[in-house]
C-alpha cells in the first residue's frame, strides 16, 4: 500500500502536522518502533533528522541520513524506514516546500536553470551551525501559535532555500534544482513511464511533472497521440497479458502489480479490450 504524504486532507486532531489555511507546511515525526512504509511524497520535501537515522530506498540505491545531514527529496514514491538506538525515539522534521516559493527563490537568486534533462531524486547535504540553529527554530513552530501564520511560514521556507543556494556549491546542487523545476517533455515521459504501474491518479502524475491537470492532459496527448487514461490502461493491460501468460500470480495480484485500483475493474477492462476475461485468457494460453 502507498501512503500519500502529506495526506490529501488535514486531520484537525493531529498536532504533529503544521497546517495553516489548509496548506501543509511541516510534520514533526516521532517513532518508537522500526517501520518501513512505501510513501508517495506529494510535495518536494526537506528532511531534518533530529535523532536516529533514516533509510530511504531510491530506485536501486539505499540512502542513509543521520542527524548531521539534511536531505531534499523530490516528490515521488519512496520506501522509507527509521532506525534509532534502543530506548530512544526517532525524531525528524519534514518541511513541505511550497512550489511557488521554490520558483520565487530561484528567480530572486537569479539562477539559470539548465534545460538539460535531470532526474535527480534527492540532494543530501551536511549540516552546519546555521542549519542546526534553523532545525531548533522549526520545533518552536509546532508549539507557538503566534508563529502559525502562512506569511511567516513561507518566509521561513525561503530562508533555508536561499541559505542553501548561496552557501552550497552550485555544481553540487544544480541537478536537483533542475529536476525539481523541470517542465520539459522529457520530464513528462520519464515520470509517466517510471510510475506506469503505480496506483497514481492523473492529478498525481500532473503534480509530479509540475503541470496543471489540463496542461498535463494536453501535452500528454501531443507526445503520445492518445489521452493519458487510455494510453496508461493499454500499457497496463499489455503487461498484465505477459504476467498471465508467464507467471502463476493470481488475478488479484496481477491487477495490483499493474496498478489497477481493483481486480473487478481490471477484469472488466481486460474483457472489453481483448474479448476474454483474464482467467479465460490464461486458460487459452495454457491449452
């Protein structure tokens, strides 16, 4: 199961989230048991580890982040786990970056974003005295109601972004900024094909490519010559046929692996497309 994070709707009783005017700004995360979850980050996120270590599985790589490091994560799907010493809690603050704020900071700084394709998923940096002070300040925003102001919080985001831009070597950070802000056609195709078999909505995919849903649909149709839902379903069905023919996975398992919301919808769509149910298709292939 994939967890949308931050969630689509705020829980007014969950004070671990910093939410102002229906906008998620941050999360104070504390864990006392080791857990592993597959998470869909719906916003670009800056993670500050306060205690313990975080392990992130990114593509075929495992990244470990400790309290002496910070990590930017490009919105997308990650497998995450938290680790800590016995008797202690894992603690971290996750800062959800407002897309418009990122654009404004980049523009104010005068950074010329490269148009070259960049698929950088993360940027890990060492902390220093200034960043450690910033981490401690962020904790106050969860308890001091006078700080729970949208304008103040947006400025707080700008502060850390500008600091990193002005103090970290650009050759080290540029691929990540390019990836975060990219609206290229290559970015769209990379994202669609990377998450083809994940249970993401068209709205989710549009957000990952920094586009509105209407722009995403229009550009998708231009690139692929087909509406996105139709093309995605066809590619998923083609993959399902391969699995039906070459594995012993159940219909439900194949439906899930191909990114369909449920096996009933998968079966109906499969029959409408190929004239056979998945079970009938598998039986025909085996005879």
